[in-house]
C-alpha cells in the first residue's frame, strides 16, 4: 500500500473514532432527558415558532439550529398526524390538533430529544469532517491526521456535539471559513462572509470570524488587485444579509433584539457587579480542548511565525477572541468553542512542522509527544463523558418528586430548573394570563429596575410590551400547551424562587422563611422545598441526589 493510501486510511480511521465518540451520547444514562441546563430551551423555541411565538433567547441567537430542529419536528408531526389533519372538517379543529401535538411533546419530550440529539451529533460530525478538509488545505498529511485526531477526541467539542445547543453549529461554519481562507479568491471572500453570517446567526460571538475574509483581502493584495475594497464590501454585505435573514427580530422587534444582544454580549463583557478572573477564564475556555490540541497549537504559533502574512487571518481572530473571553466577567466553558477552529488549525500546522522534520531524533521526540498527549487527551475525554453521561440531578429529583409527593402540594424550586413537573390546571390557567395587562407590565418594569411613568401607576399604553414581556409571554404559551395536553395528572403547585427579584418568582429568603415557619405570608406556603445545598429549615432532607455536577436536597413539611 502506498504512503498516500495509508495516510487516507489513517484519516478515515480517525474520523470514525471521532464519530464514535460523539455517538456515545446514546449510551448515556437517560439520554433523552436534559443533560445541560439550557437544552430544553431550543426544543421548546423550535415548536413555539409554529404559532408565531418569539423565541425566549433571541440574543444567542441560535437561529440555524432552531430552524433545523423545527424542520425535523415538522417532519415528525407529518409522520404522526398528517392524515388526521387532512380529515379535519374545519380550520379550528386542524389548528387544535397541531396545538395538542405540541402540548403532548412538551409534557413528554422523549421523541423530540431523540430527534434533536441525532441532529446535534450530525452537526458535530460535520464539523469534524470540515476540520479535516480545512486542515488538508493548510498543511500536509501528517498535520491533517494529528490535527483531526486532536479535534476528534477533544473533550469539549465532543461533549457539545452531544448537547442540543447551537455552539457546534457556529463552530461548523467557522471551520469552513478557515478552509476557504487557505486559498482566498474574490468568490471565496463572499462565501466566507456568508458563512460568517451563518456562524453569527448560530451564536453571535462566532461573528468574530468575519475578520478572516477581511484580513485575507488586506494581507493578500496580489490576489485581488484593484478590487480589494469591492471584495471586502461584498464579503461584509454577504455576512449582514445572511445574519438579518436568519435573525428577523432585528427589524421586526429591534428593541427586544438589542436588549437580548446586550444581555448576551455587553453584560458578560462589561460584567456589572462582578470581578474578572483572567486565569480562571482561560482555564474554562481551554481546559476542555485537550493536550493534543493545545500542545500542537503552541508549536503552530512558532511554525507560523515564518509566514506571518498567511497566518494572521487565523491568528488575529483567535487572539482577539481569547483576549475578550479572558477579560470578560461571565464565562462558561462552551464560550471557548468560538476559538476551536483557529486553535485546531494551529495544532495541525504545529504537528505537521514537528513531524515532517528531516532529523530522525526530532521525529522520535515528536512521535513521543503525540503519543503522550493523545493518551492524556483520551483520558480527559473519558472523564468528561462519565460526568456528562450521568442522569441530570434535576431529572433524578423530579422523578422522585413525581413518585413520592402527593399531587396538589406546593413545591418550591429554583426558577432556572427547566425539568418538567406537572402543574395543577388552576396554576396553568393563572400562568397563561399572568403576563397580560398593565399591572403585569408595571410589575416587570419594577422587577428589572426600569423607570415607570411619573405618577408611579401602571402605564396604560405599555410601550414595547411585547419586548418587555417576551420571556413571560413565552412561558404563558407553554402553560396553555400543557393545558391542551390533557394528561389527566392533577399536578403540583410550583413556587419558583430566585435569590434576586424576578417576574413570577419569589425571593429565596422568603421561601426559606415560610418553609421554616409554616406560614404563607410571602409565598402562599411551601410544602416541599428543593435546594442545591443544605439549608437550616429545622428538619433533615427527605431525599438527597448527587452527581459530579451538583446536588439537590428535598425537604418536606
């Protein structure tokens, strides 16, 4: 077998290894339940779009993944009920059938999660394929192989290829940008601009990769001659048009869109009320990339130094993204995925430079480094999968509640717990009506600390009501759909709490006080209390649940 054939066979083996790692999600405990706090949101938003409900999180904006989920759910609905819809005698019955289908899949998400997890894995596999293609355009066979291996087994890219989130969709489009940047042409610059729009419409911070096509034009004048300005303008225009097409709220509800983008970007960067932990942030964004990728990227920076002009379209966005994340006030590990295409490419270039040296002793050292770093990365991947694959602590807690707590009792839990617990019909009807009217609008303004009208009363005109009350209207929609589902479960009275003022939630301190005393003053009374830490409420927990990610304690009066 020739050397090129062996190299291709090895690359196929690495790709299959990466696919297998991503597919291992289907061996997790309870794989079709939430394993990440944000997973429930995209599935819900993708269904709510059918009835014109504005997504709750337009600042992500997650449009690409949301549309994929929504299309797949529509196919599932057609498979389930298309014939029944056709036999409905009037529009009202047909619309009611759709609403009932949506409500059923809100109450029992198993089928939707099976679809959405499969889409997430497919997107992760496509990103890995795109990485292999991009690396091959920048470097030789050795670098392509080891760079692809680093991407295939890096713990964070694998894990977020298994979650039903939008991050890996953005990484896919950013990876394609870097592949095109290897040989920039006017057509490639426009394509990179469009891909940057798709990336930003997936997660807004992936828009930083628009710098790559712009820098390609600026740093490679010979490839564009007198058309440099026109080419840059065309690339930027392609990005803007694609982004606006996929994030229509920027022109249909601009106040909401700007408010949400400010919440996603400005607040996390400016960090109201929080300090900056630069080293902690760096650990968060790089800790899940693995030694093989990080070690190769460090070598790649040195290797690229001799051809800086070619490297800058990759290095500058990667460096600026690293700086922005390191100095931000709020950083989660998955924010580092915006850097993965650049760091992965640097790793491929670095390992290629080290493995293709003419000196035998250097090749031996390089081979030893690759072996050791591959083992370390593989061990980190195994540990990460063990943590991610545990049944979520909130899923365990809600299952216990449903099995052991009498229906109708009042259960207090944190308002960011997205796992499903059935509610009483009375509470669902109240929830459906909660965001309507001037008093609800005035209460929301008071909660968020915005100025009310001069006389202090509710504003009858309710300016920007749909933007101000968007989250509450989204929740109200799902209360209506839960009612539509007609499960026959009498449900519980849920009391949401938070440590800060929020619409529809009481303060944590009031929940603890009322549960401890048995009074009803601030919360209406609490029979069951769910917390994430031990609290002094005069009794021991009736049940405790632990995972590597956290704990839940259940106290019962």
